[in-house]
């Protein structure tokens, strides 16, 4: 009798990613005892220990890591098969994932999501946020089906189709109490090198991480997303470029000071992108919707 099941592999994968049975149970909408039973039964059937227990925290054993390494190929193949069967039967994807750059507001898509649910044939919709090259990586690794507002040109090698949907302008700002606020000339590299920059961490795992506007050896506070970067700069923890739409009111109210810099950041082109050759009904619907609904422009407005 086959001792492995896709459900058991999914359970092991979720535990490994989340670091505990309780966190895995929450993600899978199960009770922790069910997760524990699934793992115990699998370990008993295989005759190997898959996890080392350290209180509530767990880590894969060498055997568990090997199982998961190969098991993830099976999970991906099963997911691909499910999606293909679903598309053949109805034309609609079983699940559709949209990745949005961390500087953009997913709430701008609320009207589009409502319209989608009114027409989609039981397609599960999932939104995720990534930063910089992480958006493109999510598409190429099949963690996302559509990129909305991916920043900058995609990586070389192809496999995707991209079209520009918006342009976002940036301004260099500091808090009023920051030492650079009182400098009365365009800020040079030497001016900036003496102070801390605030940057957004690239969420890419495999692609080369992208850095924006940092000097070699620069003291940098890395934030997980643009919202946190904004908050850190408002608190005076460092300097950096922020989307102009985000800071218009702050500048008008004196909460940020705009500074001229010798090397300004050019406007950033945002892209709509998808994997070449994939033509599910949800993908077609979202592509056409975002080309015509005006949502792309709303994405870059303040949170």
C-alpha cells in the first residue's frame, strides 16, 4: 500500500515552512492534533523520524529534508495537473494568484475583485505582496499567475510577457528633525554617506537581489516593505526616496522635507506580466480588466 499521500506531503511542507505544528494547522485550517497525527502516522509508516521537536518549534531531520525535497516536485506536479484538468473542463483556473509590489495598495483592486467574483467559475483568488525582483521570481517560480505593478524590467531569459501599465515618481525626503533637513545645497554622495539610508529589502530568494539608490558601504536600515520604509523615515530613522503620491500631504503639512539630490531617482515603470503561453479564463479576465478599469493608477495612490 502506498504510504505517501499528497495531503501528508502538503502537511510536511507547511510545517517546514512555518516552523511549528500550530502554525501549520492555522495555515491549513486544521486543529494541531490533526497535524500531529498526520506526521506521526507518516513517520510510523515510513519507519523514519521526519522532525526534531524542540518544544513548540520543529526542524526537519535529514530524512525529512530529503522527503520534502522530492515531495515538493510531486506537489507542484499535482497542482499543475489539477489546474490543467480544471482549465480543460471549464476554462477557469482552480486558483489564481496575483502578486503586487510592496509599494502598491491591494485595496485599490476591491472593485475589480468584486467584479471577478461575480463572473468567475469557482476560481479561488489569492493576493500576495513581493518587493523588487521578488515579484518577477514569484511569477517564474509559478507562485503567482499575474504580476500587477511589477517594478522595473523583468529578468533576462524570457518565459513571460510584460506590458507597462503605470509610471510612479519618487521624491527624496527626510523628517524635519533629520540632520540633512537643514543642508542648503543639493545633496552629494559624500553628504549622504555620513547618514543612514532606509531601503526596502528585495524579497527574491533565487534571483539576484536588487538594491535601489544605495552607496557602497552605506549604513542601511532594511525594511520589509514600502509602508515600513515610509514609517521609518517619518520617524527620522534615515533618508531615502518615497513614492511622490504617498508623501504629497506629508510635505504640505511639514511632516517631510523634500531635498534636492545630485543623483535623483528616475520614474519607475510598473508592469503587468504573466507567463507566456498560459491562457486561462481568469488570466484573460484580469489582463483585460486592468488594462481598462483604471485600477493601475489607483494602485500607486496613498494607502
